[in-house]
């Protein structure tokens, strides 16, 4: 397994700490109960300099997640946004993945997290293609997981919380062990939910569908980006329930996510999707998406925060 790339500094509760010195106590609440909320954010290298994509939206979701889990973040959204930009600047990165994480630290080991302090960390590092170098062009092969998302009102899926991802780990492990790039999860009702860490879109007969937010999904920011860009392309997206078998007769299927970006799916359960290649709608969406994040066209939605200007 390749070693994770390192940066020089990590922002740790308002202080700069060397990468290898950013440590927590083994009896911290988060280690035992997964009591954290976090975000995955991208900074892209553009002709106008490094730019963070949808920073305000990611930070808002981080605070929403913390609120759901009764975690008081000891900073304002503006302060945390500025700290994210400062962390990129301090590490002199042109493009990177950004991981702000808020967690319950060392204080008590009972299930009740309230006696534990809330700690905040921001790390940045260079990041390649999440599902492989060729995934964006050639697509990925995925399976329907034997694991399901939990039922509504079991775990709050509107929160991007560490403990929620234990389910996703099982999905990804199973997919990889069986030779697939990723897994698709069904909800407790048997309808399509999402990937282990991505939202999913399905295209048939020029109509575009994605599971609605009540199908145990995390309503992703890249998902919202895709819906917005497709509307800019004068294409309508219907948010609805999607049966598993509908995936097998789709013309195109693709994942969206901060890490996955816009990734086409070429096969599901060894059944070819469409022509088995990246489809025309996915291709056009990818082109518009990358033109947007690379500042090659006007940022009409105000999604880019340039590091030099912040």
C-alpha cells in the first residue's frame, strides 16, 4: 500500500503542528465511538491560482453535522473558512484535498459524549484520482452491495459523521475483495441509495434520475453541483426512488463526489451500462464541471474561493 502523502503543517485547535506531531490520546472518545464530523473539500490549481471549490457550502455542512450531534464548534464559520485557506497557504500547495474534522477528544469514555472536549483539525495534502487514473475517462465497474444503508431515523444521514462510515467501509471492502472498483448500496426499502462515498445518477431515454434525500443518502455538494450544471445544460434531474433493476437497463450511470468528481460507471454486477463507455451526457457534464473548477469559464455560481484573495 502506498504511503499517504504528507504536508508540512496541520492546523490543530488554532495552532500549527508538524504533520507527524498531530496526535491525540488513544482514549479519546472519537477513537472508541466514532464521534466525529468532517468534510472532504478540494482545492484546484487554476490559471488564476489555487481555488477552493464550494468552501462556504462545505463549511456550512460541517456546522450542520456538528449541530445534529450536539457538538459546539469553538470557531465561527468564517474563522474556520479562513483557517482552511491559511492551511493551504502555509503548506504552499497549488492543488490539494482538504480534511477539516471536528471530534470528541479526551475526557470521558462513557457513551455520553457531552463531558468530552470538542477538538478541531484541518489537514491538507496532495490527492490523485480517487477511483484510479483512468476512471474519469473509461468508467468503473461496480457491484450492488450485500450491505444496506440503515433505515431512516436510525443514524442521521444528513450529517457527515465518522461513525456513519463504518457501513461504507463494509461496502467498499466487499466490492474490492470481489474485484470491483466500488459498491452501490440499497436502502432498507430495497431501493438504490448511493455508493460507499458517492451519490449516483442514472440516465435513460434522455431523462436523468438521482435518489432523493430521504433514501438514506448524504446529499452531496458535488451532487448539487451536477444537478445545477445539468440544469444549466437545459436538462432536468428528477429526484425519486430508483429500483435496483433500473440500473441494468440504464443508458448511462455516473457517480458524483468531492473525491470521485464525475465518474462514469461502465458496468454494474457484470452487466454493461449502455455502450460500456462514458456516455454523451456524462461527457458533457464532465467538460462543464472541469471548466468550472479550473476557472476556464465564468464562475457564474460563485463556487470558487481563490487562496490568494482570501
